[in-house]
């Protein structure tokens, strides 16, 4: 059982590593998203999301 789990885990690591290598992006790579100003207006880029007590998916009365 331990050998089967070890083999599955290793295959998963190989698949994930090859997927990251093939896509050419990692979480540490930064990318700038440009939002151009509309003539006569200024574009403001913000992150307007909130978290609540229900953000974790747990439901309680």
C-alpha cells in the first residue's frame, strides 16, 4: 500500500512539474495588466472584494 501511494504521489509531482514547465508561468512571475484611460476620464484600478463569515464555505445557523 505504501509503495502504491508513493508511486501515485511521484506521478502527481511529475505531472504538476511538467504542466508548470510547459505553460512557462509560475506563481512568482509578475505580469502587468494595462488599463488605458478613456479620453476625458481617469481609469482607477482597485480590488473591491470583501470577505464575510461565509467566505470559507462553512454554513452555520
